[in-house]
């Protein structure tokens, strides 16, 4: 009998990821930002023939994509090896060599939209105002760039432009949970909400005629659909879900209909909202988590979505309500039945606060009895029921995975999300310990058989838990995590700095400085006694390489067991397939080695 080889877990990383998409004005095709080839680029897909074709050949992450309404060009923004300094380019409509449109070394361009005729490009940039940003319009015919506004008070980005280009909306951020919006019209700047001094969020703004429709949590705990009417200067609450928060909002102007993605903990739901009556209807969706939502002029709905055992794909909802997949991303050699579905559990924290968590149980035939505890990044983000190649990779290697959503996570209301602000290292850390103790008490993991792995804020939490609670873990893996909050606060990108005081604290304020020292992992070097692997991207603009350098050197000076891997062509994450495979292969080898060291 011929023996057919089974796929290796590493084949999972060859599964393409779709970061985002855009839809052509005539809805004849879409573009997707994906790594079909192992490197990220923009690819086109004609809706009458689903086979993809290249639009660019850069091997870099597309940060924005847009088809010219007249089908003359394709606009795309690229950074360089993860530095996140996106530059704007034009390519032929069907793809080909790119031409610089707006570029500036060391600075970034944040695309917003184009005019109805495609002759003017709207964007924000830090090139003239590094902290607060400015908004611009560039005329393709004259080559003239004009400043629309200069940011003030906080980083200010261009969110939406009216069809007649007489008005626009900006967001100004003071924190992730405090982002106000203004309508700029006839030389006046008007808040979309009644009191911009009250902390709240405005997002997903769109023009519907003269009115502006948006999502906000103004005077509420969760985001709802609202509108602002310039003629009367009035703010209106249009529709709020019974529970959950509006995470994405897309408007069909002709029918005055909004489509809203409602985030409820680890899953999303999709609703259609009549903006005239405020009535909403829940729609079926082909996935559990929705990452992007668009509506075409035809009224057809497009979304990017995934579930715990199905990778992200772009879907189209036709006018008759049926869904069809426009992409067919699936892992080579695996079926959904080969993967592990997430359980959803609720548990009490140290102070009675209810937390939600996702345990993944490796299949009995491969389970090795060890559990990887995963504090997520953000911190104002969440682990959700989307497809996690990394988790499935670990599960195929026999490791259980446990991912708690500690205080500060998104999807549980504004009050919950704000709990991490100016408290990075106390409440969330205790939530993690309470979650681990719950896991052990339920018999879902064994004491002495826990590993700790995290990236970004999760890397910070990995370092902090290692320093303060090393007794729980056999070994720890930190992936580009801040190690010293004093140096981290000063090294972030310029346009982050205005929000750092509210989000993290001010290292120049004596009271904050003391707390930041107390919450810094590097304060607890003596407690970091377990083997550690540290992984870092050299071009990371968010958590700079010096954050990993200093903790690695400090531990080595104490004679600790530390492995250090630096990827010279990566930033805050892995955008190149060979690096992703190398990083996570080395992670599993590290865990296996320290699992095998266990004494009988």
C-alpha cells in the first residue's frame, strides 16, 4: 500500500493571510492585500473569474488600496520592511510598476479617499507636523498639494470627505478610548457630539448627503449608531444594539441604510439599520469575526471575515441576501476538522470582575499535557474566535492554548477597556494570575506544565509575569514586548506621544514615574529565573529594538538563560513568510527542549 505523507504543522504558515480589501467603483473586481506568494502585495480578483492576479510586485505590506473611479490607476501605499512609514504610489489600473505619488523619507501618509472623478487624493501625514499631523488634498492634474487643516491637541486624521468636497470630517485622538470628531465646513469646525470634552469615541464616519453618520459611545458604555445634522446642528442617537458595541459601520447612501458589525466579546454579529426609522434587522454572516465591512453603490455588502477553524476570506452578500466567497483561502493539506475550535469560558478575577477566555484543547492523539498561556497584545485589543495559524500550529504540536481577555480588552464596553489605562501592570497582571489559577482549579492544566508566550503588550505581560510570578512557568517567550516603561514612553512614534500620558503615564511626572518603574518588567530582574526566548524585529517603530536589547543584556549580565533572535527586515510582527516560520519553529523547539528537561 502506498504511504501518503501527512502535512507538517509548518504548512499552516503557507496559508495566505488577507489583511484588507477594496472594491472597484463599478464592483467588477476587488483588490486584496495578501501574501499569496509568501510576501505581501496587492492582488486583483475579477468577480466573474475568481483567479487572482498581481497588481504589485513589491514584497511589502500594502497599507492602503483604492481603484480610480475612472479606471485609470490603482492607488497603493507601501512601507519598507515593517517600518510603517507608508508612502503613496500609483500603478496602472491592471497592475504594474508603481510611480511615487506622495513620499517623504521617515514619515508616513494615511490615505483617506479620492474625489468622485478620481482627480484629487485626500490623506493625512506627519511630514509637516510629526505629533498632531495635517490633512491634505493633492491634485493629480496640476500636481498641487493643499493643506486642509493642521492638527491640534492630539494626532488628527482625515476620516471622510463629502461628495462635493466642500466638507470633511477629522478624528482627534487623546487615547484609544477618547477620540473626538469634527465637521469642517464653510471655514467652521464643529464637534459631531454635543460635548467633546467628555471622553468618548467617534469612529466609522460617513456622509449621507449633508448629514454625517458615525458610531460613538458618547454618554454610553458601548458604541451605537448616531448622526449629526449640520443644518440644525443637532446630534441624534439612531440605533443601539441591545448589548455589544458597533465595531464597523458602512453606509449605503441611496437607500439611507447602514450595515453595522456589533462586537460581542469574542464574536461579531451583522445588522442592517434603516437610518430613517432607526429599525435594525440582524443578518446571517458567513463567519464569527468580521475584520472589514464595505457597501458598494449597488447595495451589495462586502466583508472580510474568519472563524476559529476557517481562515479569513472576502465575502459578497448579493441583493437577494445570499453570500458567496470571493476568495478561497484554505490551509494546504488540512481541513477544518483537523483544527481545534475555541471554547468560550467565563471566570471571576481577583476582585470579582468577570473575564472571558478562550481555551483550546489539543486533540488527545497529540496532546503532550503542557499548556501555553497567551496574554494578547494591545492592550486595548482582544483574543477572538478568528483563525489563528499560530495557535493551531501549537495545537498540532500537542500544546493546549489558553487566551484570557483581561481588563482593558475590547468587546466588553468602554469602562472595561479603560481599566488598563495608566494601569498596565497591576490589574491586568492580577487578572492573568486569577485566570491561570482558575485554569488549574478546573483541571484544564497542570501546575508545573505551563509555558508563557506573548507579543507586543503580551510580550510586556510575559516579561512582567516572569519577573513577579516565575513559579507558574517552565519557560517564557517574549515577542517584541516593552521591558522598561520609562524608555518605552519616550521611544514610540511621534504621533503616539500626545496620547501616552492618558494611556500609559508621564515619565517626567514624579508620581507617574514611580508607578511606571513599579510596572516595568526590568525592575524585577531578580525574579526572572526561568529560561527565556526573546524575539524582536529590528525595524519595529512601536516597540523599538532597544526595549529587547536592554532586557536581554541585563539578564545575561546576571548569568540567566536567554536566547535572542533579531530579524533585520521585520517590524512589529512577521510580514515575511520565511521569518514567521523561523520564529515559530524556534519557539516550539524552545518549548519542547524545556518540556523534555522535566524531571520524572
